[in-house]
C-alpha cells in the first residue's frame, strides 16, 4: 500500500543547492513557524513550470528522516512534537493502526509518497510512478494506492502521463475526500485572504494567514483547487460577493460560468447602498444611481459587486496590485501572475480527459453531513471593505453546501472515472483519514488479505 497525502500534508525542508542532507524544516515547525514558512515563498516560472524560490541558491525538498519507506514525511508533520495541535498529525494514526493491528510492515508492504504541495499536481507524476515501480519491484505485487484530498489529483496525474503503466502496477486506488470538482470556498479564500491554521489563536504561534496567502498566490496547486471552468454544480453556481466603499475601476469584469465554455467578459453586476455609521432598521435604502458625488453628511457609500468564480483572476489582479514581500531585507514584487492560472486550467483539462485503465479498480470515500464553504462574501453594506488591496485583511462570510467542511459532496463525486464503489461518510475533511470505520472499509475494498471488516455504506451515491 502506498499512501499519498493532500495539500500541506508533507514535511518540506530547504537547503542550499548542491548540498546534501535533510536541510532545515520549513513546514511544519511549531518553533518559528511563520519565519520558517516564508522560506517557501517564491514565484511561478512558466518556462520551468515550477514555483521557484526567491533565493536561487536554495531548493525545497521532502526529507526522508532516514526512512526509505517514504512515511516519515507524511506521518507527524513536526517530528519534534508528538502531541498537541491536530494540524501536525497526518497519516500517523492510520499507519499505527495498519502496523499494530492489521499486520502491515513499514518499508515492506506499507509506503508513502510525500511531495512539494506548492507545485502543480501534474509535476509529481514521474516521481510517484518511480515510487510505484520501486514498490512493485520490491514486493513483486501490484500496488494499492490510498490518497487523501489533493493527493487524489496527484494520482490522477498518472492517468494522464502513464495510463498503461498505471494499469500494470496499480491494482486498486482508493481516493478519500478528493476535490475533483474543486473546493470553491477553501481555494478562493486561500488566494484572497489566506488560511489560518490552528484556529484563531494560530496567528500568535503558528503560520499567520497572511504569510500563507503569499505562498498561495504563486502556487499552481492552489489554483488547481478551484472548480474547473467546465464543471457545473447543481443549482446556483459558487460566487463572490464584495461590498466595497470605493467603486471598482472601469474594466474589471466577470465571466459567466457556462457548461463547457466561458462567456467572455460581461460586466459585473453592481448595486450601491448607503448606510448610516450606526446601521439599523430603516437606515438602508437602495439608490437608483450607484454613484453619488457628494453623499449626505454622516452617511457612507457601499457598492455591492457579485462575481462568478471565473472572475477571480481579474479580482486577484486588483487585490495583488502593489503586493510584495520582504526577503532578506529586500522587497520582492508579488503581483498577480496569469501564467499560474493558465497552468492550473491546463491541468484540469488533462484530468478531465483521463480514464481508468482496464484491470485497475477505483473506489471513493467522500465526507458528508457538514456545512462546507461554497460562495463567499467580503464586507457588508454596514461595514464594507475599503478597496480591493484591502481585501486580504477581511474575513470571509460563506454560504454553505453539503460536504466534509472543505470539499463539497458534488466535487468529491466528480472524479469522471468508472468507480467500483463510492461511499459517503459523515465526517470532516482531515479527520476522515483518522476514522477506523474508514480504514476498515478501505481494507475491505482492497481484498481479503488486507484484514478489513466490512462496513455498510452510509450514503448511497450515483456516479
């Protein structure tokens, strides 16, 4: 069995190019976490297809910890701390269960594949295939692959680049909580405001959300977490609503989502409201003219804009205008990079065309029963955001759909593959891989020799 983690599920280190050794851990380290994570900042280079470090002499690597199995980097993400925050625990509980109770042996029939989760998920196909070849050569058996979250996109990359060899080497692929149709709330907010790990107190002793956002805006993998342009959710499509005290500049437009096509640049819907500095019932009125040159004293102007997610690139262009980070005491510009979005869209087109080879089986576990961010709102008529560059300091409000708290059910079901079985489980995104009931179902799918105990499907699903 080979375990493949999702975004932020791999230890990453940095070291000078040409040097040997494990380097200095940049993710995760509870000691100086924010400063260490800044070493992962960089810019996307369309020529290399990679997010590259600001410091050309540095490289990012996945440390092994002296463990050739590959499990070290995806188990406890801060090996110096074996307790505390759930954010540092990944596959460790599953590994303990498989080895202690189900007869698996690390490095013999249980392996892992860690990767640089900032890069496009397609860039890992060659390394993952090399891992599968090595496991097959060592065990003499076809491999079972279990992926979590974005790891499902990494594995699907094998169906793009190595479909025939995938069929030869992989007997079963079990995907857990994969965002095949994107994670509209999570992915969009990660790019606009960042992600605050470890809850609201995380900013005080972990990676600040602003620091994380600066790592996201040049990361192809994060853009690949947005819904594909041709993927259509049932009902209303996810959207972004902005309340701004300053009008958007002319030329910012939104693209309407359409099935298998993108309508080009209709203007964003805009309306304006004015509210008193102490809003209350009766103090808001819609104005026929969204722009008034001289609002009455004591009133402020708030403009409402609603965009489809396809407009996100244009919004990011405004949000990131003048954006920069300080590296080694020097400012480094970090404007919007259109090439990153184009890379992600190209990946999604390739995934859409991928097919499961004959002889390999695909299974899917998805989370359900929890409010999952879907559409987003920043600001309100009574407390608008000043302008687009101020947006990263705002907090998102969400409308929700069913899912695991991160990935909507519809997204997890959008694998586009011939599945042997799909299973809906009431559970949150990250904890799904720590639930014994899920482990036992996975082992049951993998066959009688895996040691699983059958578990009944909680939520039937259609392909």
